[in-house]
C-alpha cells in the first residue's frame, strides 16, 4: 500500500489533502461508509465493497480520499484498466457513479488535487460519472466545463426517471397505470410469488436468464465470476442490495437486481423468461416485481427509486421504446443526470492505450453533432 498527500486549495483558501490507497483498513472503510451515508450524491456503486468485483473483472482498484482539516470531504473508488503493453500503467480509469463530494467547489478541488497526485501520472484517461441530478447537474456541468473536462459520447446530460416510494405501498401502486395494476392482480391470482434469492444456485439462474436476454439484444454477457462476487458482497444479505425472483410453481420466471444508498434505490438489472410468461397467458410480470422492489427499498428508508434510464417518448422507432414504455407505467418523473466526463492525466498513456476507442468516440461525436443530440 502506498500513501501520498497532494495539496490543493479551494477557492475559499481551505486546504485539500488527497490520499491514494490500494486497500482500506477497517477504520478507513468505516469512515468511508459514514461519509457515503451522509452524502446527498451518494450512489451505491461507490461502496468500497465493489472493489473486489472490479478486481474479478481484471481491473485494478484505487481508493481516493480527499480531506479538509483531516475530515473526509470526498471519496472515489477508481477502477483502472491496465495499459495493453506498459507494465504498472493504465490506459483508462473510471469513478463509477462517482466520485462523491457534497458541493461543486469541493468536487472541483477533489478532482484537481487527485489529478495532481503522483499515482495519477500512471493513468492515461480519467472518467467521472457523478450521481448529480437536475439543478445540481447543471451547476456541476458549468464548473467542469470551466475546468476543461471533456464530454463523453452520451452528451451533456443523461436521462433517467425517479419514482417517489415514500408513500404506503397501496398508494404507490395506485399511481401505476391501469394496465400495470391489472397485471399485478393477474400475477397474484396466477399464484406467482416473489422472494429474495439468497443462494448461489438461484443467483446463477438469474444471471443465465439475464445473459440470454442481453445477448439476444446484442449486448455483452456479464461475467459469472464477478457477478457472483458482487452477489456475495452486496446482494446476498438483502441490506444494501437485493436480488428478487418471481416464481411460478417453483420455476423462475423473472428477476430484479437492485441496490441502494440511504435515500435512493436503483434498478440495476431486470430479466424475464418469455416462454414461461407466455404459458401464463402472456403475463407481464414487471409491475409486480418492481412493486416488490419498491417495498424492499422503502423498508430500508429510501424515498426514491431510480429506474436507471428513462425518456418520456412516443417515438416507437427508438430502440429502447419498449423499455421506456414499461417503465412509464410505474409513474416515474423524468430527470436529468450529468453525463460522463473525461480528462487526460497522462497524454502518452492515453494515446497509446486508447487509440481505437478514440477513433470510435470521434465518429460518435460527429454523429451526435449532425443529429443535434449534444444539447440534450
């Protein structure tokens, strides 16, 4: 484990110290947990327990901590992709749904000090994806633009949807569309049950179903080794995360993977077994499964559920139209989230490690400009 300190002063003159660690000691992990629990921009993907999942996927991990007068002011779990041919160097690194800071000035100070840290000289490109919504997202965009952080191909903002789950479950369900409420009752009459999946065999069944769905849509399959690692560390106990399964006569027919911060739960992955649902007279299971997920999140103190991607649209030609349509039946409110940003930490490592990706990104940017999508 290596430890350095880098100083950067906030506009107010306050000193920001940066630590970069390969592992956290128990007291540091507890301090990390406490900071996340109190942060309004907390996203569960920045929980330190995801480090082992990243390692299983072949990434290297660095814990970045920013302190003001000794107290944590920002944290970031950084997943680093090794350079293709330069040892102990990294072509790319990303703070997945992070880093976590509580105001714009502190975020800029944290990022500036982190990129000045010696360990970041071994990284080609650094990407950030903070969980900042609406007016906060707009304010952070302005600040990052002034600091020359580059836009990713997904544009200035991403679109997602928040569902208010603070009310009683019957009130939550009453906000669903008429057809969604009907499908909940139909599933109940058909004897469908929903329960947590807490064993590895059940988790594997869910993963195989999900991967069949993903590959059928042209998406990559999730690796079993890292999925089971995250299941063991995050979802198995049903506290920070939950894997819910829907069953008919003990047969798996659908599943929903979720995780949460203190205030917001996030729908991570959803899958269905089409043939099994067809045998149940084309039952649409998603309203019941998502309702049960909302009940779990509410029991943990969450006030909102983020459906992780949502656009209010009537354009049936949109490739995600059917996904947005079923999510719309759950009554989400469309919101914006700041899009991914990137900055070069080491130009040589960036160019030599990310050449093909840079060419593809340039082509996507030209397409978005042509289509006028970067103003979304």
